[in-house]
C-alpha cells in the first residue's frame, strides 16, 4: 500500500510539472517573442579602430599648360572646317591640326591685289604729272628771269633815250619783276598741289596694300598649326542649338561650322597633366589646395598615380544636383597617358584614430536627436549617441561601447512591414481599428 501511495504521489507531481510547463509555453505566445526573432532585423556591432574619411570622384585627364587652337578673328560670321586631325593623334611643332575654308578670304585677297595694282598706276601717273608741272614751272621761272634781265638791260639805256621810252623800259622792268615774283610764289603752291595729288593716290594704294595684307594674314590664320608636341584633343561643338537637357555635346568634325574665338582643338602639355572633376557640393568643405589624392586611370588599372588638389572652383548646377569643379595636378605622369582618359580619384580628407564607428545605416535621427537601436536582452531599445563625423558608409560616434550590438533597421518599421505582409494582416488591422 505504501509503495502504491508513493507511486501515485510521483505521478501527480510529474503531471503538475508538465501542466506548469505547458502553461509557461502558452503564456510566452507570439506577442512576447524577442524582437530580433520576430522581425528578423539585420544587426551589427560597434567597432573601434582608425576610420579614414574620403572624397571620391570621377575625372577626365587633360594637359595643364595646354595649347588651345581657336577660330581666327577674320570678320567672317561662320568658319567651315575643311581639315581636322583625329582625336588622340600625335602632332609635332608646325603640323597642321585644323584648317577652315578660305574661299571668301581668297576672293578678298584677289580684289585687294587688283586695287593695289590700280593704285600703283594711279600713283605713278600722279607723280608723272607732278614732275611735268614741276618742269613747266621751272621753265616759266627761267623765262621770267630772262625777261627781267633783258628789261633791266634795256632800262640801262634810259639816260640816253627819250623820257617816254625810258618810262616804258622802267615799266617793263617792274612788270618782269612782278611776273617773276608771282611765278616764285606759284611754285610753292603748285608743288603742294602736286604733292597732295600724289599723296591721295598713295593713300589709296596703302589702303589696297593693307587689305591685301589682311587677307593674306587671315588666310594664314585659318590654318591652325601646333606649336608644341602632343596629342590632339578635339573640343566640343557648342555652336549648335540642337542639344537637349542632359545630352552631351558632340565634338567638332570636318564640315562643321565654328565661330571666331571658339576653341576647336587642344594640345596638352605632355609634361604637365591635370584632372578635371565634378564633385558634389557637400564635399567642398573637405577639400583644400595641396591635399594629396590617389588616382586610378581606367585604361591602366594596374597603375596608381599621385595627384594634389590644384584649385577648387565655385558651385554650379540645379538645386537638386549642385556640384563644383576641382582640378588635380598629376605627379610623375607616364608616356601612355592620353587626353580625355577617365580616372577615379580618392582624396583622404581625415583619419580618426581609435574611434568608435558603425555603418551609416545604423544611425537614426528624429527631432534633432541622433540615436541607435541598441540590443537590450531579447529586444532593441533606442539609445542616444553623439555623432562625431559622417561619411557615405560610416559614422563615428560616442556614447556606446565596443562590441555592443545595434540594429541596422528600425524595429517599428520592420514590425509594420511584417504585419502588412502577413496573410490576413490587413484585415486584422481593419478589424482592430473598427473595434
């Protein structure tokens, strides 16, 4: 009887224990499960170490002290390209890079040369007429002096002649003197008149000569030649009005029309290269002249170059995509580089030593406060932190300890998404809302 009684007590105790476990499991239903298990949140740990903040950009290689070849100022409204080197083609000093149609200037030259030849003939005629008038004037002077001399000789006989004849001789002397005096005065006027006529013709000849020289100069200027050795970099054609927003401008080609002063081609200095890059406005305050940069040329991925910030320009562009232009001076270039090559630039702006950091997705902000979702037992709770510096992928913070686990997604948002995605979740929410 005692053994049976003891066996019954043991069975009763085991039954009660099993019932208690069942009640415990039933009490810890789905609503009390840990958040991490319920929402399946991605997590990360707080790390400590050196954090490097960088600015990355894409750039285009070009010569620093470039020789720019531009359309000449010939007075023509349009310059039609008849000759043009291929992009990237190597040229030496004196080689023709581009040439424009010279038909109009050649016509102007022929017309100016014809005017010049006519002006030469007119100048020669004016000089001949001046010389003839000079000879005529000199002959008249000789005749007048001779007449005066004869009149004076006749006047010497006056004491021996009758008074009336003597009076006539005296009058003849006075008349000869007046005539000579008048001719001497006319000589200067005639010389000035002849010289003025010649100068008018010479002015016309000089005008024709200048027109001919200008036409020759324009014809020579319409052939663009290289002054240094390098590779041709054809420029974009900005003379057309056919572009739409977001489209890239085409480069010049044979047959295109350029305007005076417009850059057609560029010959970079092979000993001095620079990289032109467009960088987002947010990184402008992190760059300064002289900062080093690591450069990778897309066409030569195995090589790494060093460059330094040369200049930082002003910001430009629409409000949603404002950028600024930054120039980098490339150090120790190689012969394989070519204008227009694409590059990738990385500038290390700051390195924080022994800092606590997290992926940037783990930091949240609300009402001006920055916080993380820190693991506390089987759930995640908000914990305020102080942001030291942020990059695109990392944030340096204070207020946590190394190794602590934080969520990289909001538990509340994950819970809402999971409830909305569950079968019947929307109907359940509607039912709860109506209740």
